C-alpha cells in the first residue's frame, strides 16, 4: 500500500470540523489577555477577542470596528485555546487582516457597525473559517452559502436579556422541523420562501439539521440561561458581556461552563447557580428602540 | 454486543456515538462514575483538552477515569483525547493535567493555527484496504514514543500520529469526522472484543 500524501489545507471539512470540536462548550468575549487567561482557566473552549464587550458598545455608541492587532496578538499569546475575532459585516479587508494575524475563527458580526449594507463577506476566499449570526433559517442558509462554517443565533447582544436568543433559536429549530416535514415537491417553493439555494434546502430537509454547528448568543447571563439554550437545541453558547460585566467573573464563567455540560441535570444546575454574586444589570430588549437593535443588522 | 462509552463533557461526542453505532457496538454517553462502571470500552473525543480535564476535576471524575484507564479498560482517544491519554505534554497550559496511560510525549497544536489544519490520507498498521482519510484540526503530534508504545501511523514528514500501548489507542486526527469508521472498528474488534 503506497502512501500518497497530498495535504489539503483549509478544506470545508476542517473549517466546519473545528466548530464540531467546540460543541458542548462556552466561547467567552474577552477584551484583554488577562481576561482571556481567566476564561481559559474557567474552562472556555475558545475566546472572542474584541475591543469592547457589546454592553459597552451599546452604552458608548459610535462606530464599532475590528480590534487593534496588538490586542489580538496579546490574546493569542496569552492562551492555548482557539482565538476568534470580529470583523464588520461585509468588511473583507478587516477579515484579511484577521487572517494575517492567525486568528482561528472570524466572526462576521452584527455587534460591530456594518461596513456594507448590501453584501456580506465572500467567505470562500479565506483559509480561516467564519462564524456568522442568524435570526432565522433563511438567513443561516444564506450565510452558509457564502461560506460560513458555523452559525450563531443572534439574540440581542449586550443586554443580558435572553428573550431574543430564545426567539432566534426557536425560530431556526422550528423552521428546520417544518422543512423536514415537507414532501419533495414542496421544497422548491420552500427554497423560494427561505431565499436560500434549493440544494442546501434539500440537504437540511433530509438531515433535519443544519450542515454546520450552531451556537446561541446574545443575552446569555446566567447558568440557567445557558442551559436553557442547550435544552432548546444549541450546540454550545457564546457569552459576551454576561461574564466580565458581572460581580464575580471567575465564579460565573466556571458556573456557565458546568451548566452547559450538565444542561439536562437540574440538581447540578441548582448547585452551580449558587453564590455567583450580581449578574450583569441588563437592559430589557423591549426598552431598546428598534433602530438600536443589533440583531436587525445582517439580512 | 459490547457497550462503548463516549466521555461527554465537551467535544465531538455526537460524531463518536454515530461512529460506534456504525461499527457494530452499542454507544452511550458517559458523564458520571455510575455510567463509567457500565461500559466495555471508553472513547475520549476531540474537543478542548483543557476544558475536558477541568470538567473532569470539577465533577470528581478525574480520578475515576484515570483509575479505569490504568486498570486496563480499552480506551481510544482522538486529538484532545490523545492529549488526555499522554503521560507527558508540551505546550499545555500551566498545571494542565492528563489521565495518562500512554508512554508518549504529545505536543498540543503542533501544526500551528487553524489555517494550517488539513486533510490527508495515511496508512495505519493493522487496518487493511486503502489509506485512511484523516482530518487534522489544530492537531497534536506525538513527539516521543516510549518503549511500551507501538507506532501505528505516521505522516510522510515522519511525525507520529497514531500509537497503541496494550489497551490504549491514541490518534492525532479525527476518524469520526471523516466517516472513517475503520479505526473505530479496529478499536472495537481487536481491543474491546478480543
């Protein structure tokens, strides 16, 4: 048997594969190497490097952009787990820079100010994989068509209010179930209604799931929130402001990690929910006027 | 039929469960000592080795797992699972613990960042037929192999990516991700059922 070794770098399988390895885990927003260390020590499967957590972006306003490369370098050197970083929607040059910095995943994120209100990044052009936000199945499939290797249901970042996260994961899961129940001749019009390619729609209808991993994000602030997202079918959770805007980030980070592993065990959830100090104060999504909702960015 | 437990703290548990079922054994998730006591073979999945070992400590499963592996329960680790089975690791985080059992030194993330992750084909001692399809995702390499461990797979560069030491099998790649069930079959047929 001859060994014919042709190494294929950055295939769709290894891009989607890294997300498979993160399943059952918590990805934490961090703004400094020290926070990244705390996240890794608490058991995070990856960190998201950014300049300001969403709660601060919301409070301070202004244009939110890709982070300073020095800060991203500092975080990459501080930890051994994968490092993700955010680029603005449609900003393919920010993505090129993040790839040159050797981040492990790029989040084309509505949390930053969009750079293009028409097109998202053509993610097939990159060796680094991308995660993108979605509020419904059609949006998720359009991002996968553009090359996203992982989907993140959006929720409403920086609020500590989990209701939008609940709405988005229920919407996506419900639309997948509805698709799986359709007969073959109904899938043509389903593709038209979802505004997604027919082949991808058929794939989801046959398998009953997305072809990539889906995490939940946007408003997760407690172990109970995280476990609820897992029970609703998330493969894992992103926690943004919820950890480092809380009273005791170390304890809360560890508790959320435990809750995601034992999401189906109320006794464990009760025990990890004790003694965590103040949760982030939070904003009710209904109090945010529609133009200031981040989830409406992206289409 | 044999029952194989997949350690289900974090990682690509679902893919391993499917690979076990496709290889003619019963697959269950393992998170507790009671679940660990009921299985004929153990799989440590791909994932984050730091996260999995911390969760094992947090839930008092570190010592039971270490003891089971040491006592000879057939055990198979892929990627992070290989790291957790290594007696010695390089480029770990401060104080990173492993269950051990394989007399090898393993370097974490040995190929670099995610953009260096790749697929290839390789031969595997004890598995016949065409070369295996192997996906290496932020993968470790086995840098030093002790006298008790046998090398089963290498890359053309000479890097060791598969070893067996008696009841323990460890590989750097992810046969569970490429539907390459021959490695699971090798584990079940020649290590669990034998």
